[in-house]
DNA sequence: CGCAAAAAATGAAAAATATTCATAGAAAGT
DNA sequence: ACTTTCTATGAATATTTTTCATTTTTTGCG
């Protein structure tokens, strides 16, 4: 009764604004779409659009269908792709979602040996999710979530795979450069450089500065790690990054890692999967590979 | 390319064990099914079943399709029902999911006036979810989640609608019955009666006993509130429940609420919805009704 | 073993469905 | 007012699905 074509039409009409335009995209005639939808409307007994002049406005039922289409069609499309991958003899695509910027650097180190181990598995990395990483896992948009905030919920399985310390990064000329650690009060006058993330989600803010009632003088947002570190090296600000990441750049750039507070900020990277996927071999292998110490891999 | 019928066939063949049997259920002939699937197999280029003698065994691709079918078909079926509801002039069904036992008692108080206010909306309550309450929200299994653990994730919106105190419940004859409050140490020898939930998820355990290093002598599990309270009244154990719930039973049963620790344990019930549903009127109305003080309703 | 039963595959025919074509009607833009 | 831009619709056509009739393969069983 309710077929894929109906969902496609509803979605495409919404995107293009008219039946006629949608017909072009779907490689059908306007008439075909009109007939199809009319038939569905008769079958279910309710209109999907209000015909207002020469334009269509979704009814309540139509809006519901649109939401359904936006949700199901991508899954069907992904399924078609995946079937073709099976046909091509590939195992499939491991679709990885990421929720933190520095995770990306870490991930690269894992993906590279993984691709060697599993030549018939493709890896795809996504970073934007309508409903966040967890939603993407539930919706089968991704198969694996890399995140600093695990969430133990039924149906999902999280595992810590990597421990690291989040440190402050300053230029080698900075007055603090030699200190054994820094206190929040010492950062009041600084420019804080970070990835484009709301300040509330930054560890250096919510675990270090905010509890002490300190705010940075200014907050600057930069997309890439390299540029961020160049800014820091040239004394234009400070930032916070994983220690291992800073150490990798330390010989090429004039930057110094510093412990945040006496105890430092300890962090972990977690991998999350759907419980039902727990025994897919190539997924299991990824998690196991990720768990192996980074040292062994980065050699 | 990949159509609903293919998913239906895969699912039904799995359920009934053969194409022939599936054909009966789907009101088609065995031949029709065979042709349909053959065509799909040719299109995607991979077999879906291994033909072993006169039986079919799913290939990897087939298993993948089966998982897809089990996931998508229920959503399509639900959508068809819902469209017909729209057609019948009904507003739809408000599907409520619940993640905590005592929430149920509270929910009943809200649902009753809601049904009066919205005669053309049906209410359905579900309690079991493959992927937990959050997963059910994301998967559109439910429209509203009642839970004590909110989760601020993009795409979801949680709101506290009800505050209550979680208290210890003892029989009127119990030695502690007159105390102003209880300390964890006083419960070391007791039998703890609870709903069937892992002990780690119980507030009385993880917020009260565990931090003090105390374990109850024994943990007994009971399904219903009434029986639980009868057990408590007869001195066979203690339990923890919302204060308002205990007070409702207090005149019929020999039970006494006691504060847990000096400060007590404060709890809240949250309602979670999908952000995209935020302006569905009958959903909004439910949340608003739920927010109104319980006193006003239970009168 | 040989035969009946059960299941899937297949080709051709029939039925059903979807699509197009041609056109009408309605609204919006100029 | 005229042109353009939409959607709707009926009839004709094309395509797809389904059935029917049969074949092939396998399995169970006396």
C-alpha cells in the first residue's frame, strides 16, 4: 500500500517545491507522480497535500509521511549500496561516526592498519548527525561511534579504548612554558583557541575554568589542529589538546604541553556499537585493534 | 530497486521456512515470489539465498536484508495505520514509553484527564524496548518517554515535570518506623524488596547504600507495588518508593515512609520527546498537563 | 531402489499496474 | 489580458507483476 515511490515523491516534492520539478529528478512525468499520489490518497482515505492554487502544502498526514521518508529512504538507499558491495565481493562498509575533534587524529592511526588487515572492508567516517552520535547509531546511519562521552543504554555497548591526558598548550615563549602545571587563575587574561564547539562542551572550560569562576579573555575558533598550533606557537593564544597529540607536533612547532591543575585532566576515548552487531567479525576486529596501545601502532 | 515486497518476502520466508508457505501468507503464488526475488538478485548482482536442495539458506546479503526488513517493515506498517487514523479524523495515537516502575502510577493520573481533554487522541503505553527508551524515541516506536534519567542529546528534548522524594518504606511495627530519617548503616541486615531491575539501577542502592559500602542482607524482586507493600507491611522486608505513592497507600496499609539520609533523595520524572515533534499540539498538551501539580489532579 | 511428495525454477500468457501523452483548468506573474 | 507555470485527468500505451502450467531437484519412505 505505502510504497517506496510514495516516500520518494513526498520527499522530492518538498525538496524541489513542485510535482513537476520532482518528476524531473525522479525521471518520471508530472502525470505519473500525480496519479501515484492520488491513488495512495484514495487508498488511505486522506489527502497528503492541500492543493492551494498551483502549489501543494502538506497536510498533517503529509508531514508525517515526509518525516517517515526522511528517515527510511536513506536507510533503503544505504541498503542498496551495501548489497552491491556484497555483490562486488566486499565485506561491506564500516561506517564510523565521530563526536570529538581530536578523536579524529587518533582514529587515523587506527584506520590505517585496519585497512591493511581488512582489504575487503571499506571505512567511511561521518561527523555530522541530525540526532547526535547516539541517534545515528540507533538509526543505523553509522556502525561505530567514537566519542568521549559513553552512554550505557540498552542495545548499545561502549568500551573505553584509549586513555590520554588533556593538557594546556602554550607557545615556548609563554611565561607559563616552564611551569610544572597551571591553575585556572593564570589563564584569566588569555585568548583561548578551540575547535568550533560550544564552549560549554570543552573540558578545559567545564572542568577547569568554570569551576574556578574564570573566563578566558577571548574565545577564538579554528577548524584545524595545525593552524591552531601555529597560532599558539606564535603567542596569539592558548589551547587544550590531548598530550600525545601535542607531543607529536612538539619537535616541529614551538609549543609546550602543560598539566591542567595539579592532577591534570584524564580523558578516555570510547567506541560504541549496537549490541546486535557485537559479533560482526570485521567490526569486532576494529574495536580490538583500537584497544591495542597507540605506541605499538604509531611506531 | 529494493522494494517493500522484497523485504516482506525475506521476512516471511524466514518466518515460515519456505517460499511456498510465505506465498500463502502474502496472498501470492510461489512463482510470483520466486520471480520477484530472482529479479532483485539479478539487479543487485548477488544471491539472497543459497539454494540447498529444496530449502533456502540466507546468504550474508540475505541476512542483511532480513535485519533491514525486521527494522523497516514495522515502521511502514505503523505508518499505514497512522495514515488511516488521520483519515478517520482521529488525531493519532500518542505512544508513550516508560522506563521506571513507579512512573506508571504517576502516568495513570495524567493520562486520565488527558483522555478527557483529547477525545480524538488514543494513548498507548509501552514498557519494553529493544534499544531502550531513547532508542525507541529515535526509532519512532514511541512519541514520548517517561523516565527518571533524562539525556540531553541533539534531536531530543527533555523536561522535568514532576519532583518527588524517594523514601524508604518500612512496616509500622519496624524498629525504625518512628525515626526522623535512616542512615545506610541501619539497613545492613534488611531484606530489600524491589521491582525487577538490576540492583545497580536502584537509587537506594547506588545513591545511598553503595556509597556507604553497605549491602542489604538479601534482595527480593516483586512485580507489583501492592504486593511489595503488603510484604513490607508484614515485616518481611523494606523497599524504596516515591513518597507520594507511599502516602496514598498509607491509610490502607501498615507502612511508613522514612527519609533516606538527612537530606533525603530527591528525584524527578522527565518527559522526553523528539525535537521535531515539539509543536504537535496534542503532544504539547500532554506535557503541559503533566507539568501541572499532581495535587490539582488527584483531588 | 523406486516412487510419491514437496519445494523451487522457469517460460509463456494473462492481469494488473504504472507511465505517458494530450489536454484541460486554475492560479500567478507581467 | 496574456503568458507561463502549475496540477489534474482520461485514454492509450508500456511495463511489470502475477498466474498458470510444467519442469527439475531433492527428500522421505515403503
